C-alpha cells in the first residue's frame, strides 16, 4: 500500500490519533452521567467521538431531553479528568521524528478546544514541533466540515490535495476527505466501515503511517 502522491505536509488529529485520550474521555462521560442520574450507553458515547462540543451538546439533548443539565455535565467531566494527561499514541514520537528528518512540516486539526490542546502539548513538549495548530475555536464549522483541514493546510502552506491527514474517527475522516486531503484512518474506538474505507486508507497504527511515508 502506498500514497497516491508525495505529501508536502501532514496534519494530525489529536484525540485518539496523536494522544490516547478517548478512553479517558469515555470514562469521564460515563461518570458524569451517573453522577447526574443518567445512563450513557456505549453506542451513545461512540456517536459523540470526533465531534466538536456544540454537536455533542446537541446530541446529548437528543439523548436526554432539552432540560439535560449541560453545564453540570461539562463540569462533572472536567472534575473527573482533573489534571490527568493522556499519553501519546504508540508510534507518535517515531513518526514525528521521521517527519523532522524528511523536513515535512506538520500541524494539528482537532475538535478539542485550546486549553485541552495546550495541556497536552505542554506535557509532551509538542508546542515547538507543530507549525500549525487549529482547534475548535479557530473554526466556524467543526468536523465533519472540511474547514479544520482547510485552515491547517493553509497555515502549512500546502494545498489540501498534497496534505496527508491522520484521523481515528468517522467525523474526522469525513472532514479530511471533504477538504481533499490524502486521508489515513488509524482506528481507535471506532471501527472502519465501508464508507471509511472508501474515503481513507486504513492502517493499524502510526507505525504503519511511517512505513507509508518511507
């Protein structure tokens, strides 16, 4: 398996792709719901993966009704996470080192907000490594809209068709594909389906992305 063309830049998703945070977030969602007297199912949580906060808020109200206490839920999830930091995904450091050796610039396009990004970039020493950082707060429309990847491509100075996008979620794959990026899915909590395989190359880990580049 190879890429259709040599990339001029790479854009990482954050949660579930660059950092192993989805299990931590899932834990927090389940705990917050339980604290507020609600039950969240596995399927309900998975439908939220990769989506931005506003979309998640709307989905939660569909699940539990318009009177669902969103602010209390958000506060409870933050309290559950506390000061914990998610580890980097296997192969992340090796891939970034290889990109540096290849002089390929790389950036971030995430549905998360800037404080979450800054916490993890500071903890893992990533701030100076990334040449573009696009958070939810830097976009009018979040994933699955293409805007996050279009913005990241612009900041990296590369047309989207020459950008390699790395994603784990269905919403993220749709976003990158719609932007015209070469898209690779590295599944985390969500398994690839027929749609995902039509829009992205599916690999097992970031180590496999490194093999694609070489």
